[in-house]
């Protein structure tokens, strides 16, 4: 469904990704883990079209994404929830959610909104409240809900647990699991490697912009190197 082949990318003269290859199959939940600065966010931003790869190729559902702009990529069903959520704090929950559906028809938006409210009943209760006045966990739900409004086939999440307490993190992870159960593929970047590997079908370990290891979630949870370097075990 999504395939990166030998992708290199970076910022100006700084090369961050050195020939990354990875793939996501339909319906799969795939994780990218790795230390701070390993290039996880850069990988997602390259897939979303915000950063142009200097070499290599990215394709989504068989079509190359080279030269496509972020909104074209999102319209194809590859949608990212950015790190740090980036909500419009002064706008209401509903206004923030509606922004995610701008490429869809009114009927599609209504249907998507019903689904988002079903997944996050609290957002329906709070729909007229400014987003800035929600708790961190609720804001993360708005950010995920806004991405779902675009009706993704593949949802990319960048550190959804950032700044959340363990209980709220657990809630966010169970929502991710439910999203996957609806048939949406998920590519998730996370610091919380243990929880993420338990959730993931497969995962890639990034080190200094390269894929150092890959395997099923359970294989990597058992891997001695992963356990000492990333799981603190
Ligand atoms: P973290 O978990 O800390 O977010 P990460 O694995 O997501 O780390 P990236 O954010 O992809 O890592 O950063 C990889 C490298 O790229 C780092 O060395 C970082 O300093 C650099 N970098 C990130 N964003 C920019 C930018 N806008 N301009 C220049 N360098 C950047």
C-alpha cells in the first residue's frame, strides 16, 4: 500500500535519512521507533510531501508520490496527524474537526463527523468549546479526529502519547487499535516503544537515519538489542 525504497532526505545541506526502505500493507499497523533525532518525524514528513526526498522513491497504492504536494497526498487517503497536534486553539472543537474534511463532500463530512463522535463521544459533548481549553488527551483526540475527517486509508501518527499521562496514553492507544479495526492502515511513530511494539503488527527501528532492525512487534520485543537500547530492560 505504502512503499519507500532507498529514500534519502534532509534539511538543506543536512542529510537526515540515509536510504530508508519500508512498507505498509493494507490494514496493517506499523510502528517506527528509535532514539531522539533518529529521523522518525522526518520520515513521516517526507511521506506526507512536506520534505522532498533527495533520492529514492515513495509510492502509495501503486502510484509514485514524487512531486506531489501535501494536500494532493492527503486527498489520496494518506493523512498525517502532526506531532504537537497543531490545533487552532481559538476555534471550537467542531471547527477544528471540520477543517480536516475540506477535501470531502458535505455528505462525506457529515458521515465522517458521525464516526468521529462515535469514536470520541467527549468531542461531541465539547464540540462548541475552544480547542485550547481541552485537556492534552482531548486535544490529541481532536487532532486524530481531524485527520479521520479526511477519510484516510492510511493514517500516520507522530508521537500521539507526547505529554500525556499513562492512563490517557492507554486511551489513545486503544483508539488507534479501534481505527485499525475499521480497516484503516496505521503508521505510528512513538517514543513509548514497549506499548507501541505490543500494538504493532510490524515495526522498524531507526538509527541515525537508517533502518537498523525490522520485524514483527513481538520479535522486536524479544530482541536483546532492542530490549537494552530502547526498552530499558
Ligand atoms: P524526536 O523523537 O526527537 O522527534 P525524530 O526521530 O523524530 O526525533 P527528527 O525530528 O526526524 O527525529 O530529526 C532528525 C534530525 O533532523 C535531527 O538531527 C534534527 O535536529 C534535524 N531536524 C529536524 N527538523 C529540522 C529542521 N526543520 N531543520 C533542520 N534540521 C532539522
